[in-house]
């Protein structure tokens, strides 16, 4: 590898380390909010969960859905709790009590130092509900909705800056699914009205629900064509799984993600050219993760209960490796991917698990997410890497080693993130780091495990990192041992004189 501080991709937008809380399963009820829990604070928020979220330094959290938002009435979740209606929640076929809503979520986000990324309902509703919601959350006062917020105990506006115009509106599973043209038009008109209320906001339009949708990338192209002036980002979602138990193939799936990102960038830039526009639309990868372990269990859940254990994937070690590679892919596209949300944050396909009235613990995927979020802030550099390659069922020329590097100029630190996908062999990395004069090795963190299927439980953390990685830096040349199937974080810092 050659890594030079002048090979810069872009400054990393910290919001790529965002996450997501949906009113789904036990993400809210039993996850972030459980008033009867011994660790609950005065608002019913679990302190143990907030502590783990703070460790992750999550900068932005998407809310309240997800599929759920497409039939959500935001008014149900504000005002006195005892007056809030219980509703049939159609996306996940549960009962929504509305105990938590917009104001409480804004409070929770402030407590964990995160911004809110708010989604509006473009399934069953549209321009009117969205413009009222933003008046409620962002307008200082003196109008119907802003005064109502004050009556509800929130004198100051929440000033939510980032808004999603619906969710996965191409999906037949969505309440109020839209054709590309229907969606493009409603996104355009809703975006227009919302920016009239608050011109400082940024808007994310839906793209396709994943790259295998039959209307991909036409959905993006039509939406961009219609709403180009109103929107700032286009959304991407993608989940992977190892359904055929073929790890070599599974670990290559970030190549599919890379391709997805490149296609969406091309689509944005094609419409930019078509419109003779100077404005560039960036990407918000606002749902991504591994999701498949819980599929069968979810089919057995009876409908219409409150906060059932839905989408509770228990992640294993190989999942953590793929999550690491997906994070590396975002860093490699730091010039265009400006936001990303690990979906989701607590209990529902999440890095943090809880038991009701019990403990909270870290899943395997917590660790790559944590390392990237904490050490991956600064300028994304472009490592020139010559890696051995392999082929798998779905991919060819897969580099065994994925890498990204971030220069933190403020702290005078550089961090190299690497995944070795080789199932049997360690790989020795030789890296020319001579442009980082005066830098010394700080630590080499490794996440490794002989059992690819090892999981963490509330009793035992089987998969956790150590910092005994074998690395040496001599005269600007780094030699590092990347163990078989491992996630590596190599940290260097300028020596203090
Ligand atoms: O994150 C779980 C679900 O996945 C979301 O509700 C939806 O947007 C996506 O299909």
C-alpha cells in the first residue's frame, strides 16, 4: 500500500456515522424508552442504552421510520400522553401506543448528542401534514402549530435541519406506494412547501429501496428530474445476508454496495447535466446493515401486539466483518456519500441489544461501527493498494483486503481501517507511509475470532477487539500482520516534540 497525505478524497461528513430508530419492534419501547426500567431517567429513557449510544458518538438519528412513517399521523405523538390514540400500525402490524413522539424523541436525541433526521409521511399523507409538522418543530412561535408546540411544553423550536421526504416509496410493501412520477411530484411539492416554512433545512428524497428493485435506477432519475430544485440528497437503502452460508461470497457484498453507489452518483450527475445545473445532489445511505437472521422468527409473530421482538437479528463475527467493509466503502466515497444510517440502533437489526427490564449489551457489529465513528473523522485518504484477489459465486476480482484511511489534522492522527477477507491466511501489509513524517504507531486494534459464527450474548462478549495487533513502523514503512478474517484499525499519531 502507498498512503500519502496529499491523496485526498474529501473531508468525511461525520453524518455517515448516523443511525436509525423506527417505531418498530422493541427499538423505541423496551429499547430507548422503558419507564419501568431501573435505569430509566425522569423521562423514561434507559440510561444504560444512552451510555452505549454516546460511546458510539452517533451524530444523527433518523426517525420515526422506515415503513412505519408511511401511515403515521405525527399529531398522534404530541401533547398530553393520556390523550394520545392507540393505533393499528400497518407496516409491522402492531399496536402503536404513541407514548413516544416527536418532542420526546428530540429530547432523547439531545441527551445522546445527536441531531434528528426526521421523515415525513408521503404514503397516506402529503404536503399539508408535512408543512404543519415543520411549522410545529421549527417555527419560533406566533402561529397555530408553533404555539401548540409551546403549549406542549417546548418553548424553543427543535430546529430540525435534515428531513426525509417519505420512505421507500417504490416498495409494494409500503402503505401508499408511488410510481416514480407520483413520487417525484409529491416530493417536489412537499419539499417546496417545507422550504417555504424553513429555507435552512436540507431534504432527502427517496431513491430505490435497494438496487434489485425493478424500477432502479429509473425511480431515482424521474425523482431527480422532477424535484431537482427542491432536494439536496437522494436516499439509498441496502441490507445483506449470508443466506447460502457462503462466507467468501458474503464478505464480498460491499462490492455490490460500491456499484450501487456509483450508479446512483452517475444518475444524479446525468440529471444535473440534463438540467444544466450547478447544484450537485449528494447521497444519503440512510439504511444499511446485515438483515436476515430474524426473518423466520418474524413470520411467527402474532399481529397486533405492543412492541413485539421483531427484526431481532443476533449478529455473528462474519457480520461484523461485512459491516466493517461497508463502512470502508462509505469512506471511499466520502466525496458523495454525506450521510449514512446504520439501520437500526437498538434491538431492531441493531448494534445494541436490550432485555426488557434487564441488561443492555453490544452485538458484534457494534465494534467496527464504533471504531469508524470514533477514529474515522477527518479527511478520507485514498490508499493505493495492491491486494491479492479471489472470485466467488457472485463476484470476480474481489480484493482480499479492503482499506480506507482517515487523516485527522486537528489531532495529528491517521487511522487505517482494513478487513482481511481471507478465510484461512493472514496477510502481511507493507505500507509506504513516508509522507507522514514524524508519525509513530499508536495502536493496532484487531477484531478476530476463530469461529465466524461466534455471537455476543448478555452474559458473554465472545467477539470483542484487542489492541495486540502486530505492526511495526520503521523509517516510514509500516509492516502489519492482518490475521485471517479480521477487522483492523491501525492508528498513527504525530510524535510530540
Ligand atoms: O429497517 C427496517 C425496514 O427496512 C425499514 O422500515 C424500511 O425502510 C426498510 O425496508
